[in-house]
C-alpha cells in the first residue's frame, strides 16, 4: 500500500511540474500584440487651409501711346527695368509725319514678366505690349467664408507652400481684409503678402495657404490613430505594467495627424496606436517594435 502511495505522489509531482511551462507559454500567447507611441510635447497650430495663386505685389501692363509697327525690342522676358526705361520702339504709321521712333516706356521699376509682341507686329494704344512685375514681394488673394472672418486679422501669420519647393514653407502676413462680404458667395476677400528675396516665388505659381488661427507651444500630443470614440466621449488605451488601461481624454487643436491632449495623458505615457480593437480593460499586451 505504501508503494502505491509513493508511486502516486511521484506521478502527481511530475504532472504538476510538467504543466507549468505549458501554462506560462499559453499565458504568453494570450498577450495581445500592439504598437504604441510615447506622448511627447510639441508645438501645434490651428489653421484654416486654402489654395490660391501667387501674384507679384505690384505689376503693370504696358501700353503704347501711339499706333504703329514694332521695330525694336530693347528688353526681353526676365530683364530688370526701371520706371521710365524704354522696353521697345514703334515706327509710327501716321501719314505726313517725319519718321521718328516712338518709345514705349515702363511705368514701374521691376522685372519684365512678359513681352507680348514681336518685331513687325502692328499695335495701337489699346494693345498691351508688356507686363512689368515687382517680385520683391508677392501676394495671394483668398476668399474667406463669412463664418471664419472673426478669426482673421491684419498682421496674422500664414504659411505658404508651393510645388516647386515641396520641403519648404514661406511665411506671409495678412495685409488686406475687405470690409464687404459678397452676398452671392457669403465670403470676403483678403490679401496675404510674402517677402520674396531671390525672387524664388514666381507669379502664377499655385499655392497652398494655411492661415494660422491659434498656436500652442510645448503641449502633449498624440496621433489620431490612437483615439477611440467621438467627442465628448473620446478615450485611448495606455500601457502600464504590460496591461492595457482605458483612459478618457479631452482633445484640443489638431494639426495634420496630431491632436493636442488637454486632459487625461501626460508626457511619456505609452499610448496604443495599433491593435486597440482587440483590447479590453486590463488586457495583457505585448508591445511590438514600431517600423
């Protein structure tokens, strides 16, 4: 009888110790894989975004004072020109007049944007022969919907981007706001002026404009992928001790994929951005490396 008891205890001991690795393996397998980001501090700006076209701050179409035929072009596209300087000459075609070249002069100091006529072409005082632009500053005009006008003021900062320089932003200022709202579009035109050293921005470029309404510095931010639910019931999963904890949060301004966190999180918190659909309060997790 004693021998049977001894055999039973040995078998029980083997069974117990043999099961422990399996239990631990099963527990590890039950951990849900997730990817996380760490809450960091960042500068965010609330913006109103538009598109528009860039134009020279000052530009002038040049017209001849007399009719006749173009006989000489003094300036070509891209050439600098001073106010009063000759752009081209016309052979006057008035009968009975002694031949004398008639100059066509610039009314603006700047750059020849375009000469519209060629030698031998007939023109009259209604023919635009050239465009002169001053490119030291450029501007873009926007139509702001009535509901946003209270957020726009003179001197307000705007960020400008163009396809020619995709990695750069140019900073501009609101320099004009129309006092009149268009009754058909319920919008009001504004003008944004941008300094243009080196004349890198060209008249006619397509511009993306972000009008900065508010800026906040060093605020905790998270990515939009982390947020669950809709305002005012928004929450995220935070990882503590390899477990998922659901936390309600309050969000502020948004810039691109980032949200300001007003309440509920602090700098350094690990927030789940992938895999949260399988999580519940207290779920064990395994953090995967972000690629």
